């Protein structure tokens, strides 16, 4: 858990370095960088929701019958992680911007 906290804090710090205004993060005036920051924050929220659901709903009731549901959670977190990488790379590559 501490590693996740460090990643979130450094991610917010890097976003601040790219766009040093919280209001610009959530406005159209921030441009493409703001859109990427919004997308990263949305991915973070989705990852947290999936992880929390797995932690509090799936894992306590884990059995052979609920194992496929856990597999779907693993797949969802994996796909979200890949999207994190793609969006992060977009800061450097500027695809379509």
C-alpha cells in the first residue's frame, strides 16, 4: 500500500509540474495536457473502485464458485494499467494533439 501512495503522490506532483493549476486540470483552457490529466485521474478512480470492490466484496467470499469473478477483476485492473501506460506515454508522444 505505501508503494501505491507514493505512485499517486508522485503522479499528482508530475501533473502539477505539467500544469501548475488545479483549476486548469478540470477546464477546457488546460488544453490537451488537462485532458490527459483528467483521463489519468479517471483511470485512477476506476482502478480504486475495482480494487475496493474486489477487496471488500469478492475476496472475503472467495470460493471456487466466485473465482471467475475474481478473474474479471484481475482482467479489469490489468486493462486499466495498460491504459495508464498508454495515457502516460501520450504526455511524451502527443498522439493526435
